[in-house]
DNA sequence: TATAATGTTTGAAC
DNA sequence: AGTTCAAACATTAT
């Protein structure tokens, strides 16, 4: 379920509960459920792939990881990690990571890093990629960052997941074995920009239930442009499955 | 039925 | 001490 755009849709689906009082909090997450009861759920926010349920003085951070799901005003058979019940309705989260954090969301998260945020800043992402954050935590100046790893770096592209990664690289005609340092400046800027542009397309398509049919390379058997057989390989330090066209995507290595 | 998949954290090993 | 890596977690569609 979980790349940034899907989480934005999630927050919209439970958005009507914002401002409402939690009557009951339950589930098998190891947090103090009682703390939320009889408190007003002040706001429902997201940052990248995280859903943030804001209360006075603390917030609950939910990450769906790979298999997380949720239901609004209906239930799955399995036990929920977290279920909040209100006077009118409820929502439940299953198989996800749930943490309760003291403090304020706005102080803890940098909105300019969130690919779906109106405050997203491509310029800042570019700076990070050129600076130590983008260098995969390596202190070596010679360290080269693979573009797949860069796009999946949540400090830089919060919300980008494996689907968005694959599609952006295909759209930009960048071979997944390229490096950030090898990309011409123009190409790098285009890739950064498209990470946000495509994420918003993803959002619209997902909402209209037509996301899959718009996948150009992700899980595709052949390249839609030149029709040769699409390649699949586990690339980068992240070793995530990468679909690409050896013919249409240009390899830039520094 | 076995496999792989929209992900991250942890802690051991180097 | 910094980095890398495998393991753990857990569900469901193909």
C-alpha cells in the first residue's frame, strides 16, 4: 500500500475524524492506548510514507511498511494494530509500525523533503544529493551514489518508493545504473523535478483506480517505446527490484 | 504451492 | 568508529 501518494489518499479518507474526540483506542501496538482516549484528534497529517495522528503534546506515527493496510468504518478479520473509535465511525490499521512520540509534528519533520507537500523543494533535494546526505552516509569524497538509491533516500525524497523510482527513471530516460555524480546538471534537475511530478500523477491515477495501467516500465514485460524485452535487476545498495529498458535509458556514470 | 512484493529498523560483523 | 549486511517483521496476490 505504501508510497507517499497512497498515504496522502489515506489521510484524506480518514480526514473527517480530525477534530473529533477519540472514545476508544485499542489494538496490539505496544503503545499507551489509554493516552488517546477522551482526547481530541487534532489533525491527521502525513510526511512521506508516514501517517501522523496529532494530539495535544504528542502524536502517533504510523508506517505501513510493506504489508500494512487500513479500513475505515469496516473491519478486517485479523486483529488491528490500532483502532480508534469515535462517536460516529472508526478506523483501523493492520500490520504496521505504530509509535507514540512526544512533541509536535511540525518541529520534527521537514516538509520541504516531502515529495507530496506543497512545500517540497527540488533545490534542497539537489543540495542534499551534492552534499553529505546524498552521499549515502559515506565520508569519502569519491563515493558515488547510484540513482536508484538516491531516489529511495527518504531524507531527500520522502515518499518515493520503488514504483515511483522505476517510473521516474524510465520517464527521464536515465539508466538505473547511472550515478548522481555522472548525471549532467540538467538531467539531475529533471529527475528531481519528475520525482514530484510523477508522484502527483501517481496520486491522481491511484485515486481513480487506474494506477496500474499507467505503469510504463514497472512490472512490464517490454519497453513501451522500443518494444524490446524489459530488464529486471536488483540494483544499488538498496538492492530493490528495478525494471528498465537497456535501449531507451542512458547510462550516465561519473 | 512457493515466491516475491509499493519498506524500514536493528544489531552483528567487518 | 564508521559502514555494511543479513535478519526480522508480516500479508497476500500470482
